[in-house]
C-alpha cells in the first residue's frame, strides 16, 4: 500500500516503519517535514525515499500551509498518511479531506494528557501508568478514535527523560503493527469509529 509519512523531528518512529515496511505491506512514497533540519529527512534519504520540506513559518496562515502540504501529498497518491512526530495542528479542512486514512501516534494513554509535554505532566499528576496511543486523525486535536495502546508502569525514580525512553520503545513496536492492520484492510474508520476485523474498538 502506498503511503506518506509526515515528520517534524528525529524520525525514530519513521525509522521503525522503514525497517518494517516490507513486512507490513507499506511502500513509503515520500517523507514530508515542516522543518528542514529534521533528522528524519536524512533517515528517509538513506533508505532511498524521496523527501520534501514545507516550512510552516513561510506561510501567512495555517490554512495556506495545509493547502501546500495537501498538494504535495496528493502528488504521491497515498492510501495511508502516517503522522510520526508531526508537530503541527492541522486545519479542519485538511483533516476532513483525509479522514479515515490518516493515523497519528501520541505519547499518552488518550484521552488522558492530550497535547504536549505528556511525560512530565504524567509524573507530576501522580499517575501509576503511562503509555502510547495510536488513533485516527479527526478535527479534534488528539481526539480521534483510539485504535491501540501500549502501557508502561511509572517507576518511583522516573523522570521525564527515562519515562519517554520506555514509552518510545513501545511506540516503535506498536505503530508498525497498527499500520499493518490498515494495509491488510483489517482496520477501517466507520461512522466515526475505529473498526478492526468488523468490531468497533
């Protein structure tokens, strides 16, 4: 299945997807970043994947940036759009256009701790568990239907860095698996719900 990956940073989740691409029936046609210095672009180039940079600060509005992003995506004709550390809030028009084929990974057990700085916020809140969620992207920020989660225990001596490292290890395992569900046709977005093998998740 043809796909596009959107990134903003180091691209460690991108790397796990690249490493598993053959096994999960995914062909990454392009990696797009809103930051020209994103290390994930180098990861993609090393793997022979075409890259594109669209700097968000060169556009007068979120909508104008999203229009340009959309035009680049459409050239690639993806059947799946994978957000892997893409640190941009997408417009309603954009999310509606690609609704049902756009996935995102978020470092918390949604609906808890939407937004940024999740690891520090989790520790400060006194939670016992933390983790990662993969969800369909809708117009509500980090609010689309959750597809899968992986949980880690919060240890007494944890700080944001140590917790983030353990969560990231789970991200690298879970995201390729969920993408494979989609490329196999097992995972679908129906009636605003995530559906796997015909059952609402």
